[in-house]
C-alpha cells in the first residue's frame, strides 16, 4: 500500500523520500501536542534513517528531530515534520507483553 500510494502521489522513485505517519501514545521528553506526526526518510546518504522496517501495530520509542534542523529538504516535507538520524540509534521497539524495550538509544542522558 505504501509503494502504490507513493507512486500515485509523488514523482520520485519509491526508494527515496518515503515517510510514515505515527500516532503519539506518550511524550517522554520535549513537547509535542499533535497526536499524529510524520517522519521523513531517505536512502541514508544525507544521514537520515529509512522507515521501511517499522511495522504497523508495534510500539516504538523514537528520538526524532524536527525537519527544520535537517541538512536537506525532502519533497513535500514541512519544517514541522520529523526525521531520524541514521548515524545513531534513534528508535527501539517496546514490547507491552513483558514491559521491555529492545535496542539502545545513545545520548547524554
């Protein structure tokens, strides 16, 4: 569905400039009032992570960056959208069945 939607709405190949919409369940740090946010990706050449490996129905912890701080602009991307850096861990899966996360997010704290 993602690929077909992408082909019908955008002129670029489906390998680049993908995005996903995410529902925010809880903000742990920072401020975000929207319930749904969009995260843009690319092929990684511009230090952005891809979004193809995230699965519908799973819960993840993200450390997204506002697109206004990006090194590049993607087609149809707004400054209020987000992206994930590819040069560090910016997402991990949360498993509600055992209340654990799998992965490592590095940072100051």
